[in-house]
C-alpha cells in the first residue's frame, strides 16, 4: 500500500483507491506529522462496512505514526554518544551526592529541597533520564549554568537525582 507522498523524507504513506487518504509520517525531528487528505468529490454512497473499514485503517495508521514518532525520538536521544556512555555506566549515589553538594546545592539546597532553584524531590518522576542529563549539560534554563561533567560524574549525579 505504499504510494508516493508529496513530502520528502516520508517514512510511510498509505492510500486507498476510491477516496484518497494519505497518511504521511514525516521525518523532521522525528516528530510524527499527519497529513490527511480526503477526496470527497466521489459521490458514491458509502456502505457502513466500508466506512468501518476505513475508520479502522485510519486508526491503525495514526497509531503507527504515533509509535514511529515516539521511537524516533527515543532513537535520536539514545544515539547521542555522551548520553550513551552515561547510561552505560553504573552511577555511585554517594559520589553523586558529593558532586551535587559542590555544584548544585547552592541553588537547589543541600538536600535538593529547593532554594533559588526548585526542589528536586521526585524530579525523576516528571523528567526522563535524557531530560535530566540535558538539564545539567545544556544551560538552556538560565540562571542554571551549563555543566560539563565527565560521563562517570554524570552517571553518579543521575543516580543521586533518581534517588530523590
Ligand atoms: C545558579 C543556580 C543553579 C545551579 C548552580 C544549579 N541549578 Fe538546577 N536549576 C536552577 C533553576 C533556576 C532551575 C529552574 C529552571 C527553569 O526551569 O526555568 C533549575 C532546574 C533544574 C532541574 C529541573 C527541575 C525540574 O523540576 O524539572 C534539574 C533536574 C536541575 N536543575 C538539576 C541541577 C543539578 C544536577 C545541578 C548541579 C550539577 C544544578 N541543577 C545546578 C538553578 C540552578
């Protein structure tokens, strides 16, 4: 059922014969993007079975697109060499705590309970491991500075943050 898609980089395109609907998964930043084109010029009376069939097909296609987008994002995140080596190491929580007290406690409090920076209690419940690493190394949310820990230091820190 693959057909040509108008966009470049499309991973997937489904098409039916009478009415066209195309579902294209575009590859930009691996976020799923749906393009739905219904050609309603065709004035054939649609039988309920066909309608149900189409709804099922469409639902499946959307599900597939969402899954592809989700795994695409995971794939991009996991392919970063720094993240890869951090995640391959076993963090030491005692070291992580010490690193935290030296670098982070000034803003986040000695036990990560919050001062200038927010409390980090249970932070791993709303931030993924990738999100936590990014938060530490990116410098995207000033005034929090950009840190450059070694992969082992980051693994230790990650272990500590996940224990909060
Ligand atoms: C200069 C103060 C400062 C320092 C030093 C600092 N942070 Fe932050 N941090 C912040 C502020 C402010 C925010 C909130 C940023 C925002 O979201 O706008 C933040 C946010 C965070 C978050 C996200 C919290 C959430 O709820 O999503 C994490 C995780 C974090 N910091 C970890 C660290 C770690 C680990 C260190 C040490 C390596 C550190 N921070 C050092 C100020 C600081």
